């Protein structure tokens, strides 16, 4: 079987423009391969790879020796190059890939990058190929150009990875960035890295191109990195429209003669040869003259976090970066509680919330794009944005705090400097279950009121906004822990918690079934642990957690995930330590961890307190400065399930 194929204007690798400057003549190359799909009448499809033996022409035959569909073909679709194929579904479209890592070619692009597609009603028709990507064009100048190893374009929209092309017979296809074809060879990415030419170096005054998917981004970054990991960031707030088969010409980019990013302060540096474990702290609502104020408060909050186990023990694994961005106004925007702004504040990352706190958020796209452009370990390629949790400290004295996390590990949280550092007490729930066994039927008959004895047993903690950060950032964003408090409501049944099976699991500190406890390995060791330290007797299976009074269970009665105290339960410490070990690329051993663990709770056990807040026992007293406020627990984190979806039926 054969198809006669025509390269449409601008396809392939030639970027040589015609005299009018509006298109390029493109030649096929001998050995080029295309993937052809035949849509069969029963709704399925048939595919084979076709190749050409003739190059140097705009129109040539592509042949296949084993094209033999079992049914009548209703239409034909093709992708060039064949290697860009990701999948095909008659109800969805063609899946293709533009890679997130490309190799620079002076005055052109690497062969195979300019993905194109074609359709035909029959084999008697020509395939005329049309481009999928947009091209970003630029020249470089400056003394450091020859030292560059890579150039990264960072957008606020998807620019690489898998894309689904639908409506292929229309003048313009539609684009879908959903995941339909199993595990992605090239995960979706908001950035593309252009490595230096093979066997050569970047040169000043030469045209370079980056292939990206069409889209619109409100602002973007270009990051220029040398072999030492030093970098230069160029930022634009302009809206860039990347159109299919069009070139966005950035002109000449001047790099000067030195590397460095003045926005970044490295507050903590890892020791040893492990992979870096990163945290990033951003300011919002801090004006240009308030950088020192931001960094002082950020340092104080991070100090409290790393004075809390297990972060204290694993401190040497971490790089912590404060990355500065000034806001035009102080404070976060005020909303009606449903996300609608009633009092706008012009801030760097758009933090906003209302009295109910449930709509507390920032501009996630701007946050992730900014950190991708400025976090040194991401810029160097050592980590991805999914591996770097972010906390945004807001220069606002209102109460609040909320985390936003997805299935792949990406997370940010927003924490204001409530009451300017004044005291906050988050109380133990006022209604408690009467049993730790699964409950059904008349739930009200299994409830009781909290007593003074309950408070005496767990103690009462008073801290401040830094403890909110410990809970939201150390617990939710980094530790991927669920809340362990509950409201006066419940889950009607035991069930599996779907977040446990996310690619990067979430809420493993809470059980959804009484007979399937994630911390069973601790229960099995409990007798031996108690023999070493009686404080481990606190480990058990306690009803209530994940905002539900019934049919959810936690491992200890009290922890940071209830009242923000400087104490993560033993199982929570295990989960956080495992997360640290995974990110660091080292093997986690539970027995080794337990041999070095400290189960002390400063509230109940009288240990030395951090400067972040105070604690007392059952008398409910406080030991912290500023006005005392008893406040409700904040809303649970927003969990975004963007894990791969099932393929629709054919």
C-alpha cells in the first residue's frame, strides 16, 4: 500500500523562509516514517508505519508492505514522525507527543520535532500534512552564551508531552491535554528544555527554535543554565499567543556577562551526597521595601518546623529557598467565601479568602510557573515541580491556612501571619465517639460530649500562625497527611480511601476500614516499642479523623493534624520520614527509624518548647504572647485527582 504525501508549508525541520517571509518550502528526507491509521466501520482502527525512499522533494510516495485491514476503512489519519505516536481512539482522536527536552539546531529544529498530521477519505487522495506545534524563535547575545548548557522555556500552560488532536477533518483541530493513552512516555509539562547543539555550543547571533504546543500564556520565563548549574532568568509578564504553525519571534535576548538569580536566598543547605529534598517559601502581600520582613518571618516559621520531629532529625537532607517577589499592595484579597473578590489587593500570587476559609487559594498557575523558573534545583534539572512543596506566607493578619495537593505530589499552601503573631488555640473536638468500632444505624447514640478529663489526657496547645504553617506545610503539603480532627458529621460506611492509591499516596495517616489499618506494622511492634519507651503506648486505633467522627480512624488521640501542636504522631513521623527518604533517593528502614525516634509530645510530656508557641496541660492555660483566640480548625486540603483516566470505550 502507498500514500502520496505532500509536506505543507512550515513542516519538517527547515525554517528557511521564502522571499515574502510568510512560509517555508519543506522537503521530505529519505527514510522518513509516518504512522497511518485507518478508521474501520466497526469503530475500531488499524495502523501501520509507512516510509519513503525518496528525499529532496515536497511530494513523495510512502509505502508499507503489510497494510491489510480486516474491514472496510472509513477514513485515514496520519502523524509525522511515526515516533511521535502516542495512541488513537476513534471517540477521542490522535495522541501525539512533543518532547519536553529538545536539542538545539542552529537556524532550525531537530528532525522529528515538528509534529504534523494529515487526513484523507481514501488512499486515492493525497495526505497533505499540517503542523501541530508553534515555534519560539530567538537569538542570543552576551559574553556567557558559549557557556550555556541548556535553555528552558517556562509557560503557564501545557507546552509539551501528550496532546490529543480531535476534529482532524476540520480546518483547525481541537486540542485536549487529558491523559487517555496509559502511562505517558512524555508527561505533561509547562516547560521545554533546549539542550546545547550536539557536539557544539550555543552561539551568539544565531537563530534557535523551541517547538511547543499551541496555547496562550499570561507571562513566561526563559532560564539560561551553565554547566555549573548557575543560571540567568528572563521574565515577561506579556500575554504570549502560541499559534499552530506560526513562529513567535522573541528577537535578541541579551544575557550580559554573569550568572545568578537575585530573587533567591538559600536558607538551608543539605549535606552529603543524597538527592536534594527541597522546600520553597514565597511571599505574598509584601511590598518592595518589605523583603527583610518576609525573610525574617519565613526563617522563624521554618525554624519551628525543623525543631519538630521528624524534620529535626532529617534536617540535613533539605535545601530550603526563600524566593522573593514583591507585591504592589499588602494583604490578601477578601472574598465572599465563594471565591468572588469583594476587596481586591494587587499581590504577586493572588492570595485570597473569605470568612469561611474554604475558598482560600492563590493563583496556582503563577505559583508553579514562578517556582519552576527560580528554584535552583528545578532549574538545574535535579528536581521537578511535583517534588518541591511550596508555602506562601501572606502579609495579612486574618486567620486562615489551606493546602492544595494533586495526585503526582505537587502542592502549595497559603498561610497568613494571623494576628501579627498573636496566640491561637485550636481546640480538641467538643463531641467524641463512644466506641472505636465501626458504627452504623443510629449514629447519635454513639456520641458523647467532651469532658475535662479528655482535655487533661491530650492537653491543650496554644501557638500562633507558625503552627498553622507546621500543620498546612509540614503536615499536608510535604507530609501528605490528612486532617485528624472531625466535625459533628460522619462517613456512613467503612470504605477504601482513594487517595491512598494515588501515584504519590495521600492521607495514609487515616484508615477507611477498621480491619485494614495502614499502621499495622506499628501495632505489630507495639509491645517491643513500649518496652523501650512507654510513650509508644499511645499508638492504637482511634475512631475519628479526616473530618469524620465515625468510620474513619487515626493512630493516636492527638497530634499536629488536630490542634497544630509541635507533635506528629509516631505513624505520621514514619510517613514523613518515608517521604523524605523517597525524595532523597535513600532506602527507608522502619527499624532503623524507630531506633532513633523521639516520641515526646512537648504538651503532655513537659519537653522544652520552641519559640513558635506555648503549651499547657489540661488546665487550658497558655504560655504565649499576644491576644488569645480560640479558633475552629481550618478546612481540609483541596485534593486534586489528576491521575491518569481510563480510556473511553471505542
